[in-house]
C-alpha cells in the first residue's frame, strides 16, 4: 500500500499507529536505526541528557547502548519545541481525519485518542502513549490567558486504569494555571556601576546592562542574579565594550546571561 506522508502523520499522531511510525522513519532516513540516530541527535540538541531512542513509535526496546527511555522533564522539553510548529499543532488538535490509499483501494479514518482536548478549556494537545514497561502516558498542552503549559505523566496507571492519566493531567494543569504567572525576572539597567580605568584620561567609566527576561514563575521559585564584572580595566575603553555579565539563575539553574557594557 502507498500513502502520502501528510496522511500518515495523522495516522501517527491521532491513533499511534506503529506501522506508520516505521514507514515514515524508513522514508526519511532509510532505516529505523538511522532514524533513531536522528531522533537522538535532536534530543541532545534540545538539552535532553537522559533520553535514548531506539524505536520511532516508542515501543519498549533495548540494545547494547541501553533501553529506549526518557524522563518527564525531557519529554516536556521536546514538547515545548514541537508546539512551536503550527502544522504539528493542527495535526494533534484534529478530532478525526479521513484519507485514502493513493490507488483508492482502501480508505481510513483516524480518531484522536486525546480525550484531554475535550476536558479543559484551552487544551490543544498533545499525545497519548502506552507500553507494558511505561504504563499509560500522556503529554498535554494548554493555553490560558496568554500562558502556555506543558504537562507530562508517565506510568499513570496500567490496565485497566487507562483514565488515570486524564485525572493526573487535569490536576497538573490546574496547578499551573493557579500558581504560575508571567513575571519580569530581569530588565535593562541604564546605569549599573562605575568601573575603574587605568592609564586613561578619566579614572572610571560607567556601565549598563541590556536585556529583558520574562517567565512563568510561581511564588516558590528562587530567582537570583549574579553580577560578574571587572574591578579595573585598562584604557582605551570604547562605548559598548563588554566589562562583564549578569547571570540569571532560576532554582539554581543557569537560565540566561546579559552583557555589562561600558557607557
């Protein structure tokens, strides 16, 4: 049988058809193994250090390098990247989709298994999953008052508890909606501090910091800004020369840095 790639993407994302995942992988990379290499390279690019893909459909597998595995946090990283693609969101938000084999001998209708789409206002994805080792899993996405939330539940019950994942997802999303709000973590500082200049006409230069960082944060999040700047610099100093940096940490994780420049 022959199908168009676009149609198979609906088969893949709405119904979790394992054969569609395999044929798409082979079409893109030649073999499942080579496609898994692409998956792992992309995961590393997104900062996933505890993810290892073997199968394109998520089925349990193990090879000489380890088990097909990931974490809730890293699935959230992947999902946050994926939802930047509007076509991806169009597919995962579709309730049902009908298509035909290219020679018209077979027709198919894919029904979206994502019940979360109908359970909370603003829900727009993303994907269910189940294997014997992983249990029932779900990655959800929701928009509320200009905020976007991603939730991940893994091992959220085993047969016959397939509805636990919806309850767990709603609880996570409600927590996010009620506790996380847009906050300005850092904004530009026009006049930061003076820095000593040696062998110059003037004995110091002013400095400034350009940057803006806003994030969804809750009251419990720990925000710290560490300023690293030279105590003294030799002349000549031009406007815009970098004298140091302001580093923003959220809950101990380095989030962003902004240059401190001469004025």
